[in-house]
C-alpha cells in the first residue's frame, strides 16, 4: 500500500515548468483546437513508490490474481481475425484466451483450455484459421460458437451432459479496430472503462488504420518499469538529447481521466525549455525533418509570417493526401503535429494525432515477474479505394537486438526506442540493490506513474 502520510499538498499542486505551456503553444497556432486538448490535471499526492512493487514475486502474484484477471486488455486487431474461423491467442501470465471470429461474424473469447484434461486448444502466441476448436490430445471438438460437437468414445462419457460442456467465455469488446478481452465476468462495459478516449479519438479513426509493422521485444524488467518509461517526458534531457531542438519535453502536459485513462500531451516544433539560446523557426523545422523521409528532396522553408509548426503540419497534410488520399484539412495544427499519448490501464498506450501513428503494449513475459514483452504496432491509414492489407507479421527481437534492425520502423524511431529500452535492465537491477528502496516521483511530470500505482492499489484492495 502507498504511504498517504506525506508533505501537505498545497505548495506542490501547481508545480509547472516556467516556460510556455502546451495550452500557450496551441493558442499561438492561431487555429481552432478541439476541446479534447484542454488540460485535465489532478494532483495525486507526493508519496514515494516502494521498489518491491517491481521486484517482489508476491506482489506480482497479487497483480496476476486481482489485476490482470479484472481489467480490459487489447488482445489483437480486428484485421487479425477478419473471417469466420480466424483465431488469435492472447496470453497474459498463466492465462490464455482464444479470440475467435464466429460464423455469424461475432467475435468471442474462450478460455484456451480443453474441458477434458486441460490441454491448450491452440498454442500460445499463435493465430490462424480453423473450422472447429479441436483438442490436439484426444480430439474433443467444439464449433466456433463454443458448443461441444464431437466427443470421441462418447459411450464412455455417459455421465456428461454435452449441452452443458460449452467452452467458458470471457468478455470481449471492440474499439478503434482493437479487440479487447476481460477475464472478469462482472467487468464493466469496455465503453465505460475507456472513459473519454473514444470521444477524444474520433478524428483519428484508428479503426481505419492497418498494422503496417509489428515488433515484439523481450525486456529484462518488470512490466511496469517498461510501461512507465513512456509515461513521462522528463527523461528526454538525459536519454534522448537529440530530440530537444524540436520537442517540448519538460513543458509537456499531463492529464488524468478517471481510473483507467491518463494522457501526455507533447508539443512538437518548439524547442525544449532546457535549450536556453534562441532558436529560429527554420532551425525548428529542420530539426523536425531529421529522419523524416517524406521531407527528402527540396528543402522546406518557413516563409515570413509562418511558424515551423504550421509548415510541418501542412507538410504532413500534403503527404497524407498524396499517399493515402486522406483529407486532413479540417484538423488543427496540434491534431496533426503533436504527440498525444493516451494510457489505458493496465498496459495499453495509444497515440492519437497524425504524426506518431503507433500503439504500445506491455505484459509479463510468460510468468516471470522480472521479464516482459513490449509490442510496438505502427498503424498507417488505409488508402482510399484499396482493400485492407494483411496485418504485418510480428517480428520478435531478443534483448540484445536493436530496434533499428526491425522492418517498418525508421532508423530515427528505432534509435529512440533503443535509448528507452537500454535503461530498463539497469533500473531493475538498481532497484534490487537500493537501500532507499523507494522512488521519489516528480509531482507533475510523473503524475501518470503515481496514477497507475493508485489504481493498482484499488484492484489489489490495498487502499488506505
């Protein structure tokens, strides 16, 4: 349980970087930003976070029992199971769920375990197509609706009521093209769980995107260490110094929405407040174009009366129109250009806006509390008039392999992800040797980390 007896809140509630805020930057754009961009911060205290929450096997087992079995988690995309008979296996710790498209077109989730002697019906981390759900051990078989259809040597099981031997279902929900599962039969509806996200994501239309690249990486750390690295921009100064010339890092905006959703809002095309010298609009534009292949050729220039943000936003709009037939003229500069990252508890990161079309997922690797699996999905817009491409086949990277080797990621993004993940082993190891044994979080910049730990306490029944 987190310690609630800390320094009184008053003088810390208004902690902010003494520079332009995201709201200031958006106002300076001069166009009409959507209501969803408004600030929604909530002070959540200043207590330290015990390291045992990352290092303890007992704490992990509490999470597995009371958190992972009670929360909505994205399992796959609808495009992974487009046709009746398509299936996808989602694993979380010891639990395995078989997501299936039925003959009627519905999506169902079944516990991936035969009702005879428990054998998995489909291997972990697989997907494919099947006419029935057949156990590879003795051949017990179910139809796609979960009804028992074949019991070998039926004469030896006369005591079994076959009509009552349906595969146990888990709750399934769909949003933005993502298929979510929840192991809790009494779970709230997905729409309620997602809070403001569906409304805020309306202009992004994630359901109209496809998986252009899918990279998995095994990481030597607790799943929370990995996920929390992407919950704040405070680390940019030390971890990603190359981003500072055109990234508002320490003046990012942090928002809390209910229990299950929070957000970081990062302005691009502005210098970091850590850079004290004057930076011209042309320098800002040039910095944004580094690593952007769409800017190859004639150099983009900032004309008098324009800002780097406006020029880059127009550049993105033009590329989307030329390559995908997408009209984004109605979107504001911030919707096109900025990094708007929503976290859905416990492990999903969804980035809205057009400039960073990516989703992240973190979960324990197998049943190891000090290892996790990090999924990166690149979601590109569908081209108008063209059929949906097949989703990219996942590429699995080992701990020592670089993201720059992964297909579908630019060298720039791959390098940034390497910088992020290279810290994680050392954080896990440092927590194990620490005498302080607690993390002291920034009141504002790391509020999203504090938020998820308070929600973890709610699920684990550990609130004070």
